[in-house]
C-alpha cells in the first residue's frame, strides 16, 4: 500500500481542503508563516505545498517583493492551491519532487514545508535537496505531527477503521503520525549540513462544528480512502459513518474539540 501514501488525487484534495484545512492545518500554517523571514527582494521555496494552506499564509505574511515558488508532486493538489491567488501576487506554482528539485544550487533564501517531510521516502535526500537550493545563511522551516498519543482525533479515527477492517487496515495514518522522534530528525538535519536547529512543541485544539466533518476529512480527504477502496470498496460509506459515531461518542457530535500537537523545526544552513 505504500505507493498510495502520497496519492492526493481525484476528489481527495477537495475534501482535504474543505474538512482537514480548518480542522487541523490552518492554525499551524499561520504559525509557520509567521516564523519565516526573507530579505527584501529575496525568494522562498515551498515544497509539498498541497492545496496551498500554508502558501496562502506565506503570501499574506511575507512582503510582496519576495518571490514565492510553491511546488508539489500532485497536480490535483496544486490546482486547488492556484485558485486561492490572483495573478499579481508574485507567486509561481510548479510540479516538483522534493527529492529532486528542479532548481539550481544556492537559489532561495528560505525553504518551507508544512506537514510533508514525513511522506518523503528518502528523508535525508529531501533535507539535502533543501540545503542544496538554499543560499548560505538561509533557513529551512518545517512542521511535523507529534505521535498518535498527542493527537486525539486521529487516534480515534485510526482505532475505529482498524477495528472495522482488522484483516487489512489502511496504514496511511502511520506515515504522518509516525515520524516524530526529535533526535532522529536532528541527526538527519546535521548530516544534511544544517546547524543551529530550533524546535518548538505546539499543543493546540482541533475544533469543528460536526463530528461528520472529522470523518469526511480523515477518511475521504486522505489517501486512506484509496486504501479502503482497494480492499473493501463497499465499506467506504459505512466506515465514514462508523468514524462519525466514534468521534461523536467521544468528543460530541456538535462543537467537537480535541487535543492536537505538532512540532516545528527551524534549521540554519551556513553553506
């Protein structure tokens, strides 16, 4: 199933944007954007930009004379992102693999990546590529999710689906919520040439009006949908209902509020 971990295609990007955006991503996107500094007339690269949740915040937070290049492997995701911007906003979109960036060395003043390092199959190479395209003195900013233990909604979602499909549960959620060991990440950053690494742990709350929104986001707005469709397509709508029920039972069907937690890294590159 590994090939489907990064397959944000078809209807998935729209559901991802509609439900997961306000539920878990927006607040962290704003936090990431507010940390980033780029010199006047400089340039910023965003890798794995997805539907542009962080991209929109970056453009709003950073001077308009800074060139922003937003990249993603999935064209369907970028097509959603493009709709958030006017042609005059000094932003470019490009399909690109974070493991093989189509840019010259020493091009950007900063690189940003929201909740995507976990998906890169060769994490060291992704960090090396970020370092390669950075100018000396540039910074790489990225955030990642903490473990299931610190993210209540996904813990409930994952448990419910695993119980529903015990013989062949989707393993997608293990990817975004399975890469959180700080020492491992720091060592890879050092190996890639970064130094002076700053780390912040950010506990927050997921908030939404309906338990149904949680089910639609995590089931229909992630590649877990593809994995369910591969092994039990007739169960998809029933699983959405089961997740809604589990979330509603634990956190309420209305005015859902649950703990979530992420970490943000700022890594300096001296060149």
